[in-house]
C-alpha cells in the first residue's frame, strides 16, 4: 500500500511539473522578449564602432501586439547603425500589417534581409516530435503569402537591401560593408554558385574594387546549413548572421545545446555567438533564436524570444576575432 501511494505521489508530482512547464512555456516565456548582446573586435584598426541589430523569425500574426510593440521600441533603445534581418518575418496571411507596426521606427536605418520559407508560404500544423528525426520537409497545400508586398515594404519604405542570392555594398555608420546572402537553404532556395558573380558586380558598382577595401564583409542566410556557412567563409565573409533554428525553441534550462536545430548545424551552435571554421579561417557566426514561433506551436521553454545586438569594434591586434562576448536581457 505504501509503495502504491509513493508511486501515485510521484506520478502526481510529475504531472504537476509537466502542467506547470506547459503553462510557463505557452503563457509566460514566449512573451518574455529579451536582447542578447555581444561585442566583437573585427573592424579595421581606427574604425568607429558599429551597432548591428539582428532580427529574425518574427513569424508575425496581426494580433501579436505585444511583440509588435516590443520590437518597435528597439529603434530608440538600441539606436542601430545597421539592421540584419534573417527572415521568417511572416506567420499569417495578414502578417505584414504587424510587421509594419513593429518595424516602422527602423525606417531610414540601413538594413539587409533574406527570405525564410515563411516569408513565402504560410504556416502549417506539424508534429513537433518529427523534428527529432531530422530537418523538416516542405509543407503541402500551404497558403502563399504576399512576399512581393513584404519585399517592397522593406526596400521602398524602410530602405533595406534585398540579399536573396545576391550581393550589395551597403554604407552604415560611416563604414563600407560588402554584404551577400542567400534565400532559404532549408528549402534549397539558396543559389551559392550565383554569389561570386554577384559579389564582383557589387564591387564594380561602387568606388572601390576589392574585398580588402571594404571595412567588413558580411554573409547573411536564414538557415545556417553547413554548406552555406562553409561557402560564405570561402567567399571572404568576416561575420555571418543566421536564424531559422529558434534556438531549439524548447530547451533544457541552462543547457549549452539545443535539443533540435531543424538543420545540420551542431546543436551547441544553434543559438547565440560562436565561431565557424572553414577553409582555414575562423569567422564569427551569430544565430538568432528569433522573436516568435509558428501560430501552431505557441511555446517557448528555456529559450526566450530574442533580438541580438552586436557591437562591432576595431581590432585590438591582427588576430582579434572573438575578444569579448556577453549576454544581457531587457524586458
């Protein structure tokens, strides 16, 4: 009888913990927006610092006013010199309405963006356990989103540069940035072979003609697949920005690794700042855990929604790469 009562108490306790975790993840943590801050000494000696706001995976629905308001406050709170948007902005057919509200204060701040699949196709219900089997496949019979309207808003109204399978030179904070990017590698929309010619064309279109004349070379992708990261390093990227992983979205608290990444990046690099090594070079890689989630999976546990702020500073020595990195939260 005693053992039966003990077992019942254990089951009840486990059920209570599970219920509490579910309530926390669905009703509380997914609204605990945070800023993750890093510092990198990667600019040429004597350069002024550059503040980069990295936004990703908003998965915006029109009714998500709390998220919209928090993002809108970032312009004044951060005062970025450059915005890097790594995709999956839309989470609903009318998501652009929420994006407009959230991003309006960033109008006029130089920015670059690439697409995630949810900038093109609407969300669909998934079995979350399937993510443990490997990267998800393409959804079927999903609603097509108005990608053209979103792109027009970003380029024509905000003044951002579209980097989907192309390159551009961007000036921000008094610096000349050579930037290139790809569309969503998770859907195999990336066109890596197109980048060398695009980079050369971008150089020819500006009053400088070699990568060494740029103050910084930046690679931008939605999904951080290894083939993309390796090629970005080969093409001379000095910093890489990505999203897509949601940081795992559900994590064991205080664990350094995600449980899943929905791509082939190592799980301990699925969130935050790390170093990617390829072609004999080490390059800073920032993977944003993102600001949102699918409307069909409204949960965050051990992985608060985030925006990243990277302060880029002049190198202290010839080998300066990841001299300092720190995390901080603002609610």
